[in-house]
C-alpha cells in the first residue's frame, strides 16, 4: 500500500517498531522516521494500519506519538481492523485538537493491496472523505462511504464476522463431502451453482427478507429438515460440524415462533424482532 502511494506521487515518511519492515518502502523512495511523531511532522495526512487498537493508540498518543506533531486541520486515516469503541475514543480525542479523522479499514486480499484494488470502508464526514479520496484511490478501486465516523470500523467487524464464520462452515461442508466419499473439488463446483456457493447476500436475501417478502421460495421447515439430515450423516461418519450444530436450535426457534412455513430468510426477520424486544 505504501508503494502504491509512492507510485501515485505522494511523499511519505514511514515508521514501524520493526525497522526492517519499512526497509523495502524506504528503498522505493519513502523517508524513514525514528518515531510516529517524526513521521507525522508537517504531514497533511497520517495513515495508521496496525494489528490492534492498543497499537494504534500507542502510535498516536504514546511517547513520541503522532499527535505530538500533528497540526490542527490535518487528517488521520485510520485503516486498522480494531474495536469500534477504540475508533470512537480516538476520534473524540482528535476532535479536541481539531484534527479530522476517517476510519477506513480494507477488504479483499493481500494481492489486491499490491495491485491497489482494495475495497475500503470509510466512516467520517463527507468533506473529510473528499480530502482523503485522492489518497484512498491509490490504495483501492472501491471506496464505500459507510456513514459517520466509526461506521467504517463497524462495517469491517460485521464483514469479518461473516467471513470468518462462513470459513468454518465451508470447511465443515467440504469435510462432510470428503467423509461421504465425494471429491471435494466436485463438491465445490456443485455448490458454486447453488446458494451454498453463491451466497445468501447475492441471492436469497435481496429477493426475499430484505424486500419484506417471506413468501417461501424455500421454507424454514424444509431448511430445518435438511439440516437434520446433514447432522445425521455427519454423526454416522463421525465428522465434526459445530456450526451446523449451533444453527439447528435457531431453526427450531424460528419454527416455534411461527416462521416454519415462511421463507428461510425469515431467520433474519426473527432475530431482528427479538433484538427489538430486548431494547
């Protein structure tokens, strides 16, 4: 990402607690800094992208932190994947110093980062996004304004929640296929032709529950039945299916609450209603 900024004509000063981590970028034309404060001195924009929230707060507010040298009117672009509460706390501290902030975590792969084709989820004022856009456009080809400050961080957590959960279900499905004597590659190709591989976000949800339409294309009752068949098969084959096991009670609850003959996307409607009742 730093190389793409250099290629885009931006002048960079860079800092990492591991000096070797920035050697390649320095060789490509960036200037090495001895601290976050030195890296941020005189900069129009400061970018942080670190493993966790504590690292970000240390880089900004710790000894020789970037805030020591950031000037009123400058812009922080915080691109880490961290707790939204930390993002909010950082934004509140910067506001008192009249420093603008965008939270802008990224999606897609490391190869997309190399190619400058990341998806960037941005939270912040529209005017600040316009200031930061020339920078972000060197890093990604899809920039999504998610809303006010903190919205980008929240969107990234939601996105990763789904990705990491589906990863486990994907592993379970391929293992069940293999344990059943099926070729996992064949199973993958079959599932790419169904909702299993195409995903609910692209298929069932926009067609049904997100349109407030619960007329069944595939009923909750049938989903519950089919999940039971899969769990029986997994049990026979002594194959672990923890996400499937966790999903079964949710379908049972949906049936108990009168959604059995509704479209299977009614799970979302049910969970949404239950949350409203808890407020």
